[in-house]
């Protein structure tokens, strides 16, 4: 079974530029998460989708971050304009909801450096 | 919201020794506690998880214990090997909020 795919793996941009990340979850996984992992810290949730609907975006900085999951499969996370503090690894995870809690599987992440 | 604290931040052991990493959580409604291993340049990989209706779970050299009363859970790795060297994260979630709240991570170094 193929894992969660993410691209690009690395991205370097200047502050105030825009950037987009792509995620393809494990086939059949209805729930998709985007996490931000700053160096030396644990991942923090940005947004959670159930199929193509948003379940939780309470921690997404909506003035600059946006995300979509068209057709309930692939997802794109965008930052516009980027700030220096956005430098982090952006992780995508997916799960197949079973019971009350999910087992989440993570992709390799996209490392963003904002100069 | 949920807060997960993890200790120690770094841990160095000799090959063959045991390693223990501890986490505490704040939300008594949390009922799912996974542990992830993250190697350099890779995403977190699930190594073991436990649900609140179980006190202990073991998988070969890895075990997790949960004390719901004290709101803490621990990862135990026995007979450590150099390939166990990585950053380990604990996490918690609950029914109705499936997103994970992670600890700050423990860098484990196994000296050959």
C-alpha cells in the first residue's frame, strides 16, 4: 500500500512570496490533516478535512494560509504572503476513521525555508 | 485545549540498555495515545498506540503504559539498538476531536 505523498520536498522562498504544497493521502482515507512542525517542536494541527469538508481550522492563520481538498482526495495548502516565522516542515497525514479515534499516517513533509 | 508535556528532551543510552520516555496530558477526556518515531528528514512513523480502556500494550521490544488517574503514559524500549536512535513524540486525542496534540519530542541516542 502506497503511503502519503507530498510535494515538493523542499522549498526556499523570499518573505512576502507565495507558496503551495500538495498532498495525496492513502487511498480510501477520508480524513486528511495538515500539521506544521517548527524545528525542535512537535507537529501542530493547522487544518483537518473530512472528505472535502473542513472539520477543524481553528489554528489556521487564515489571513495568510488557505487549504482546500477538492473531490475529497488530494489537498493543497497555500501561504500568501509568507513570513519568516513560517519556516517549518509542513506535514500531511491521513486516516480511515474507525471507531472513536483514528490512526494517522504521515507523509515525508515539505521543508519550507523563508528568507 | 489539550496540553501534552514530554520528558526528557534528550536521552542517551548504551546499546542493550532500556530507555523510558514519559508524557503527561491535561484533558481527562483524551482516550487515544500514539507514539511516533521521526528520523531525520522523514515524517513521523507510528510505532505503538494505546487506548484508554487498556493499561499496557507491548510489541516486541516496545511497550507503552497508561495511568489514566495520573494522566500520564510512558514508552519503554528494551534492548536498545543503534537504529532506535531518532526523535520520539507522544501524542493524545479524544473522541470528537481526532486531531493529535503532540509532545515536544525526545531525542534518543543509542551509543554502540
